[in-house]
């Protein structure tokens, strides 16, 4: 082996190491437009589907918001911020509420309480029925889901008529906790959901 070949090996190793270090660095998130409000962010990222699930209904799909790193980060922070220091646990309503509640609980350093649809939990439960357009449904929580006196922030994606959130709030109180408030991404105006949750504080990132 030539002297030049021996001398070049450390340099080649350093180049490979530097290249590997650069590749391992986390990518910086894409910067959002300067001064963009949370409402503008939701308008930009939320997918609008007309006539779904039936004619005359406009469906707002939040999954693109969840898929955007900066968008998800801002939504989670905005849900929790008005209640900072006021809750000891977060309750997520099945199903999309689980996604947001888990993130809020993690960011706040508190535990998560799952509010499930009826018949899904394996141990003793408290159950609460709520009204649907046609018929009723129920939500359940484990009887030991929360330490007595715990302050709980309810989190969901959408507030419509308020039936599910009101049922979940009742379950929190039945377990022995108190409702710190209700935080949602979207509130559908004109359906009476906020009124049904009185006197609990309701925080919606956008009213549509």
C-alpha cells in the first residue's frame, strides 16, 4: 500500500463521519407564515369536503392539520394554554379526541383519562347515555379512572350539539373529579353545544 493511500484513510473516515452526523440531525420544521393566527392555520390546512356524509353537509377534515408537524404543535398548545395550571389530567373522547388529548396530556406532563364508547372497557365502569339524532348512545369510564378531586380538561376535535361532551363531563364528576373546562378545535355554531355545557368553560380554536 502506498504512503499516499495510508495517509488518505483518516481523512476519508472523517468525511464519512461528518456526513453521517449531518444526516442524523433532525430536520427543522417548515416555518409557518409570519403572523398567522390559529384560525388562519386551520383554514389553510383543514380539508373541506362538501356534501359529506350527506348532501347539504360540509365536512371539515382535520387529518391534514394532524399530519402537519407545526400545525399539530400549535393546535395542541392552543388547546391547553387557556387552562394552564388548572388541570391535573386530560380526558379524551373517543375517537379523534384521543389523538389530541394524548398530545395535550404529554405536553402538560399530566395523565390521560379515556372516555370510551359503551361496551369497550373491561372492568367496572360508570356509564352515561346521551342523545343522538335518532336514538341514544353511551359513554363509559373505569370507576378508578381518576384520583378523587382531580381537575380534568376535556378535549375533543369538534363541539356540535354538546351531547357527548356533557356526558363525559358528568362521568368525570361521577368518578370524583371536577371539570376544569372543555377544549375543542372546531365549534359548530347554531347547534347549542356551548349552552349545554354551561357553566363549564368552553374554549374553541375556531367557530364555524
